[in-house]
């Protein structure tokens, strides 16, 4: 069965610090990978996704993620965070040739202080 | 012009009651989903419908019954509510083209069972 691990449960940073959130998945086949963000009191929205091509994908608000197939990883990065990046970040995966059922990680809470 | 809307936003009820949550999307998508987010922010899919047909049905108690009157609506009816049903329930929708498609989430319904 597919599963997703996000090892950082809570990350606290100062503004302008660099961010990397880990995401590892377990699945033997081809996958699609997603990062969703949930700002306080808001619904989930897509930050970026990978399904084929260049393993380095760029998303909204300066975020990017790199798919490393050999490590089953899809880590999220941002070179310089802002206070407005404070949110819950969810990594998710689905099987490329299966149903569109998304398996989510447990989320990482990011707090950015001015 | 809300894309995915849910009603109500908040629902407080007693154990044993029956309640419904409604979801509507105006994106023209064929596929709709229900997710449950528990108190630890863990998101898990419950159901998905494609063009009014049930596609995914995770191991959810049969007290939960989804109903899709048309492809723009997916309602969730819960019988005999239990304390453990307290959670945030998110509706989502996506185009039918493939598993790589982005899922668009509603604002969530916060259910509290007393």
C-alpha cells in the first residue's frame, strides 16, 4: 500500500530563512506527487505537482520541489520564507496508473516569525 | 464565484443524531471526493464519485453515506453520529482526465459531536 511520510511535524523559522520540508513515499510504481498548503482558516490549495518530465518543479509563491526517484523523495524548498508562508504543508501521492486517490502525509506545520 | 463550496461551515450536534453536509462545485468537474481531517490534521480520503458513480469507497463505517444527485453535487449523510466523527470534512473536485489532475478543495465543514 502507498504511504507518505513527512518527518518534520513542526518547523519554526525567522523570515528570510531557507526552508526545506521532507517528504518520502513508499510505492513501487510510477507516481504523481503533490504539495498542498493550508493557510490558517482556509482550504487546501495546490502549491505544485510532479507527474512527468523535469524532476525539479516550480510552484506558486516561490516554492519548488525536487523529485528524486532513487530516494522516493519529493522535498519542498523555498530559499527565503515570509511571515505569510505560515501554514500547514501536506505532501500527497497517487499512483500514476491507478485511481486518483490521493494519499496524504501527516502534514508539517510551518511557523514563520518576523 | 466560489469553486467548491460546502454547507454548513460549522456543525455542532449530539451523539446519535443524523446530519448531512452538502458540497457543490461550479468548475464543471466530473469527479468529486470527501476527505476527513482528524484533530492531528491527518487527511484521509473517504469516497470519490465520477459522474455520479461511486469510484472509491475506503473503509468507512456504513453510517456514512454519500449521495450524488448530479455531477456538481456530492452530499455526505452521517447516521448515528459518534464522538469519533468529530473532524473537519473536506469536499474536493477534479477533472476526469487523469490521476495527475489537481484536486480543488472546499473550505471544510467542522463537525463537533458532543
